[in-house]
C-alpha cells in the first residue's frame, strides 16, 4: 500500500474546465469528489468532538481501503488505454520503435562526419589567421623599431648640433631620449653592424658631451672670463651630466669638491703645507667653514638640490684631513722621542669628534646616508696611547706628591661633634654608620681626577683607549696609592688621626671604586667588558684597612696593659704590701687609658671598624696579661694575699674590658647596647683564659711547673673555646698520676714533630735555646698543639696493641683524625687531650706514661728557658 500525504497534491492546479466537468459528472453527495474540497473542514465534520476520536482508527482504515481501490482502478484504466492505442499489436509497435532508433543513429553519425569536416576546415582557416597574426606582430615590431631608430638617429643629430653650440638646456631632454632609445637597441648590436656603428657614435657623442660639461662647469665656476658671452648654463649642464649617467654626476661632484680642496691641499698637506702641524688644526676647521659659506652664497644655485654637494664636499674634506693627520701623527711618533704634546693630541681628537657630530647632525638626515662619525677621529685611536701614558704619569705624580707630604690634609670631623663637611663622603641615614669619618683629601682628589679622565676618555674612545686609561692606568694609580700613601703611613706608626684617615680612605676606595667600575663597564665596548676587574685593588685596600685597625687596636691595648705591667713587675714593693687600693688604682688608670683611646677611635672610625678595634684591643690585652702572669711572676704564688691580689686585678681587668668600649662608643653614637652586645659575650668568654691561668698558677703541688706551662699554653692556641676549670683540674691530676714511668727524652722541633725512636729509647737531650732560637707564646702554643697530637697517636697505638678500642671510656670528641700517622687537634686539644688520656693506667701502658712525663718536662724546660731568659737580660 502506498503512503500518501496531502503535501503531494498541495501544489497541483487543475484547469477550471476539468473542475467544472468533475462537478457535473460526479456524485454530489460524496464530499471527496467536490471541486472545492477542504481537508480541514472535512476532518472537522468527521470528528466534531473528542468523543468521536475513538472511531479514528476505523475511519482511517476505511480511507486507506478506498485509496487502494482507487489505485487499482487507475491502473486498470491505464492498461486498457494502452491496449487500445496499440490495437493489440505490440510487436509491430516495437519494430517501429527499433527502426526509428536505427534511423536516428544513422542521422547522428552523419552529423558527426559533417562536424569533423567542419572542424578540419576551421583549423585550416585558423592556421592561416595565426600566421597572419604573427606576421602582423613582426611587422608592428619592425615598424616600431624603425621609428625608434629614426628617432635615435634624429635625436643624435640634434644632440650633436646642440652640444656644439653648448645649448645644454636643449641637450638635457635629448640625452634622456638617446639614452633610453639606445638601451632598446643594445641586444641588436652583435647582429647588426649598422646598429653597432650607430651606438658607437652615440657613445662617442655622450663621452664628448661629458667632457664638455665638466670643462664648462669647471671653467664657468672657477675661471674668471671663461664665458665672456654668458652662453653657458651651468645648471643645465649639471642636469645634462646627470642625464648621461650617475657616474657622470659623481664625476662632476668630485671635480667640484677637489677643485675647492686644491687650495686646502696646498695649505695643509704634510710635510710641505704652510699649516701642516697639529697646532694648525683649528685653521682646518676655519677653512671648511669659509668654504661652505662660499658655496652657499655663490655656487649652490647651480647644482640640483638632490645632489647635496655641500655634504659631498664635507665628506671629501674629512677623508683628506684624515690622510693628512695620519701622515703627521706617524711622523711625530716614528722617532725614539715623541714630539707631539699629549694634551694637544687629546684636544684635537675631541674637536674632530665634535666636528663630525655637527656634520652628521646637519647632513645625515635620511636612512642610508653615510655617517661622518669616525672618519677623522678614528685615526687618533692608535696614537692616544701617548695621552694615556701622559695621564698615567700625572696620576702617579699626584700619588707621589700625596705620599711626600709629612702632614697630609684630612677631610671630615669626629663623629658626635660637628657634621661632616660637604666635600666629605655623606653619612648613612639608616643602620650602622659605614661611611668613612676621616679620609685623606688626596684619595678624594685621586678619584675626582679619575672620574674626570673617564668622562674625557668617553668623549674620544670607548674601545682600547678607554681600557688602557680607565682600567690599566687606574689600576697602576690605585696600587701606587695603596702602597706609597696608605700602607706606608700604617708602617710608619703615624698619629691616631692618620691611622683613622687610612682606615677611612680604604673604605672610601672600596665604596667608590665599584661605582666607577660600573660606569666604565656600562660605557666600554662589549668585547672589553669582561676584562674590567679591580678585585686586586679592592683586596689591597681591605688589607691596608685591616692593618690600620690592628695598629689602632695595638696602640690602645699597649697603653692599657703597660700600667698593669708596671704594677705586676714592681720589684720595689713586696707583693704582700700591696693592697686592694693599689689594685683599684692600677685598674682605674688602665680603665681611663683604654676608654680615652677607644673614645678617639669611636669618633674617628665607622661603627664596624670601631667594633673591630675594640675586639682587637681586648684580645691583645688578654693575651699580654696571660703572658705577664708567666713572665712577670718569678716565684711561686704561695700566699693567700698574692692570690687575692691577682684575682682582684683579673676582675678589674674584666670590668674595664667590658665597660671601656661601651663608654668609648657612647661619645660617637647614642645607642651602643646592640652594637656592643656581641663584644661583651666574646669578652666574657675570652676572660676565662686568664682566670684559668691564674687558677693553674695557684696550684701548690711540686712538679707542676711544666704541666702548668703546657696546659695554659695549649689554651692560648684558641681562646674562643676555652676549657672549663674542671677540665684543667682533671688534666693536672692525670698528668701528676703519670709521673711514675720510665725515662724518655724527646727532641721537639718548631713544627711540633718529635724525633722519638722506639718505645723506651732516648734520642738525646731536650732542645736548647741555641738550636731553637727565640720563641713567642703563640709559636710555643703551636708547637705544643702538634706535639700533643703526636703523643695521642702513640696512645691510640698502645691501645690497639692491648686490644682496647681507641674511642672508649670517656674520650671527648676533641680531634679529627687525618691520614695515617697524623691528627688535627681541635680548639680544646690541650685540656681535652689531657682528660682523654685519663683512661690509660700505669699497668697497661707504662711506657706511654713515661713518654708523657718526659714530654711535659721537656716542654716546661723550653718554656722557662725562653721566657725567663727574655725577661732577665
């Protein structure tokens, strides 16, 4: 069953006659056969309400059955009609159709044959037309070429006539035409002799015209009376020359410029010129200015503006001047003695650069224009080393002059008094004061001179000359200043203010030099940036600053400890007669001395420098005080009064070491608690050393002298990690318990190594004063520290023999074992080592105990020999 839709018939328009016939023939009672059938109305009539929808399926089935019936009727009708048409003879109809198709095929083949004949005819006709078209194009090209040839011949003849009469205004368009037409015939020159002859004639004509233009332009502009009849038009002649070709235009410009520079060459060429020296360079600039004015007033109107003859004149001038200067400079520096003034050489380089910049600004306006920069000035670069050497010698002379002054001028004022002068370095506003208080005026002048030289050098060169002057020469000057001015004044034991100025000048160098180096690095050419390095000069300044700080520390410490030394070594009055008042008076005088010196240091140094001075003075005082306890007291401390006096003196020393730096710093700054907090902690830690020394000296047991010496001197090796009192007492006790072994003599060298042989053997007596030489306390401490490590190695070896581990039974971590046979003691190597040896008893390693006992004895003898002899000449 076919499916139908109302849309299938929506666009069908039936003829009115058909509609009328249908309305007349069909049953009027069937709504489907009505001519004005309306589907919507028909459905609404079929289903008037919702209740009627229940019959929708039945009605749909009825409609579909009716449609199927109609299809069958239509099919039958068509078949009956077809049968009537063929009258029942279908085979005849098929034969007729076949015959018709054959006839149609034959007609088509006939048409194809006639079409092929027509195509052949068309191709024949078209070939003739194409040949005619090619012939037409050839004829047209020939006619055009003949016309152009005629035009070329005619233009050549006219140009010849006008050129002979010097009528350049008429020659200009003819030259343009001849040049353009001749380019068209250039490909024909090898094939056609006549064309070749014509073009050769054209070339000779233009060459003659070029020569005439050059001659007439030169004669008209530079030869008075050359054109008496005023027939020559110079501007038209220039245009004609430009029409001939660009090279002819360049020849005209070069001819004009060289004619103007002929006088310049005569006046300034080396060596025959009237003004052929460097001193006459100002005249060169004046000549160029006059020549440009002459050109603008007399000749500018003759030349086309696009030629820019004035720029070309300046370029020719620059190149010629460069050659002159190269000859002059080469001759001046060829001999063993350089005859040219270095300052003049530099000034000329600067002036030529200024001239180049002015010309470049005036004439190099567009992209692709030739720049004037460097044309002349670059010739000075190889010879500016003369100026560099001269300036270096001036810098060195300035340094020597500063070094020769016995009382050099110092800039600045004390901190806490008046503001620093404006010419001195500015003070910091936040944080610790790090700007120098006192500086030598000479160092400020030196850097001012170097900055001026850098600025001057920047104006003439940013390449090798800048590197030679601003790096190498500056290094030489700074090295010389560090050595001859700063270091020499520290070595010469100058006044306190001079020492402060040295320290401040070193800070000024370390603060200012990096800024100057940064400016140089930003300016110098890229390949040389990596070679800018002033690390050596910075390091030298820092070393000199450290020497100055050490000098200031030593002075403050010496004046303080001198008063205590006088009291301790006073042989006129027995120690028992001294009372607490005497000790207080001594410490009070030492306190005032140290406070005064530190106050001066605080006002003359920066805060970090002052802290270093205070710590250095404290360390020196404590070290000298410990040495004083050994060398100044020649009898045992066997009375309670003397012990109390030394204890009181040590306590007073600690008090003044804690208070004096704070009081001194208060004169220069308001807030000193934070700055001196670290100092106080270090002072308290280091004061444990003299307290330990005093306790060791007060032990009243026989045979302890050598052990006191080695214990205390071991402590002196590193004062920042002083062993406790308990460690010292235990070390003394252990050493005493080891005095019952066999005998052994050890020869101790300066490096602490022992010449001991096998266990129990003797290698000779202890070192004497003659083969050891004078030995300071610090040297003796180093000797003992190394010797002590050797002894501990033997203890470890003894333990290994008896099967006892080397790290058991209370050994402290006081050393770091190195390679086989060596060890490096830590800061508590002396006392800590003694404590560690307590695990070795007499029963297990008596030989080791004997070695220890003999070593203590030898060390004590050396100490007494050296220091007692040095204190009793």
